C-alpha cells in the first residue's frame, strides 16, 4: 500500500512539474521545482541508498522533459544524499516516533520550513550553477536561485496544507 | 580486510552517491550526444506527445493573445501589400523572386521553452519530415528567436537567443553600424550588441536589425537600443538592446528555410578545396 502510494506521488509530482509548474515563468525567471518534494517526504526509515536511487530516478525523468540530461538528476542526487545530515542538523524538541513522516503536520512548522528551505536552497543553487558552468554572473545566478527557492518552498507548503494530514499511529 | 569490507558495506550509499553524480556529469558534458539520444529515443516516444499536449492547452489559454498578434501581423501585411502596389518600380521586376524565393517560412509550435537558465533551448514540433535542417533561423513576426541546433524526425531543438553561446551579426537600421549580437545571461528581455567600433551618431531608440546572412533575411527586426555603454572594451563599444519579442511568452514561430544555402555552401567548399 505504501509503495503504491509513493509511486502515485511520484507520477503526480512528475506530471504536475512537466505540465503545470514548468509553464509558470514569473517574470521569465521564476519556475518553481515542486518535484523535489518527493525526496523531502520519503519516510525517515527508508534506507539511504534507496532515497538516493529514487532521487536520481525523479531527476532523470524530469530531465527527459526539460533541459540538459543530468542537470536535475545531479541536483536531486545531491539533496537525497544530504537529506539525513540536514534532518539531524535541524533542531527540534519533537521525539521522533515510528509512525512519523517528514511532512508538515507530523513535525513542527518551524522544523519543516527549515528542513525544506535548506534542501531546496542546496538543490537550486547547485542546479543553477550546474546550468551556468561558470561563476561569471555569480550574484545574478545566486539571486535567481534564491527567487526560485522562495517560489518552490511556498508551493511545497501549499501542497502540504492541501493534500496532507497527520499520519496515524499504527 | 574484514574491517575494510564492513566499511564499504556500511557506507555503500556514499559510493552510490558518487557513482550517480559521475553518471550525471558525464551526461551533462556529453550534451551533444544527449540531444541525439533524447530526441531519437526518449523524447519522441515518451515526452514528445506529452509536451505536445501541454503546448496545445497552453495555446488554448493564449488564444486571445495569438488573435491580437495575428490582427497586428495582418495589418502590417496589408500595409506592405498596398504600398507595393502604389510604388511600382522597375527594381521590382529584377528583385521578383516569387517563382523561387530565397527564404521559405515553415510555421511551427513551441512545445518546450525555458528562459530562466543560462543555456536555454527551445523544442519545436517540426523535424526532418518537414525538411528542417541544422542552422536554419527561427523567428516570430516581431523578432528573431534562435537557430536550429539539432533535428530528429518529428522535432527540432533550437539554440535560443537567450543562450550564452548564441551570436549572430546584426546592425543598426539607420546607419548600418554593424556588431555582434549576444546574450549576456542577465535579463531575458535584453541582449547586447558588441564589437561596435564607434558610438558617434548613435541614439537610444535606434532599431537593430539582422545583417545579410544565410540564416536570417536581411533587415529583420531584433530590438531597439536601450543604453549606450561609454566604456571601451578591447577597442570596441557595446550597446544594450531591448528585444521586440518576449521569448518567454511566444507559442508560434516560423522556421526559415534558405533555398540557396546548400548551393552556396557547396560553392564555398569548392573554393576552399582548391
């Protein structure tokens, strides 16, 4: 059941990204990349190699539709790898329990905003510098990455509020 | 030995991470072969129909804008047609290329377009079956868009004007001052005209048009001069250009086929080989 749900979320986010989110081009530069939410909300207990592999798969599927093959995949693999360190880095008073997932309603608001902001920021900065392949327009690219980060995080929050509810205890 | 083995098993995910990153970077660096790969296998089979579907619903949403554009295009065409009738001159007899025009225009739909990156590409729904080839120009009614970079049977990839490697020769319409049009990666509605030898007699608001080439017809509009940079770089000046076409919003474009391109290039090759 859980696996099935993940596949559904995967497909939904993939098609939402390709069909809707990529059409958003605010001032021509802001295109939220909601699909990284898939990596953020994978269960805490999932083995690290599995998270990395799923991140690669997600990025690769997005790459087939947009841009240069490997760009999204490289950024996704990076945040999939850094997910656990970030989780242990973000301070929290909550006791982690078996049934909890890294979603807005299970954790504190402050925890989730830090968690999603850090990972989105890493992903976007890495992605946009990978795209530029130079530090010529360093601050411009950084600025674009920051704007996109804000848009992505806002969209992640909207989706968390709309489609998620606290997980039940088993 | 046992410890080493344990270490590898315990940290296998780190190796997986490094391996996958290497794979990604190999893909990125082989971007030339990527395009062929993606266009020939995956894009056509998987993403092609989906991107086309997306293009069609975007087109539906933009119908009002497209209509307005069509009306203004029609207005200009009627205007030129009437002017042609009025100003009949012998020159028209010699310039009449109606039987075998130099440039032919193929309409195409934009199915994928980015503007927020530094290396932007556009994918169009015309390919080899519509006899599209590499190095053809792409325009809209308002201005130039890019140059065809690669072709598959049903699609083509266009190097957007908004790409750090894009460059064509352009000139000012008023006094034929020539330069090289590039994009500096900063603003998606602006470009730069560099290698200008002198900025005397130049004004803000001058129209920038294409120079004669095999890719674009001569005097095709590009944009207007928005700023004249006073500082000299390597003996040349640079101008900021405000583009006529907003590349983030277009949905219909024209691919320019030059009927004499092949003939001219073979002639050039012949001379070069001698």
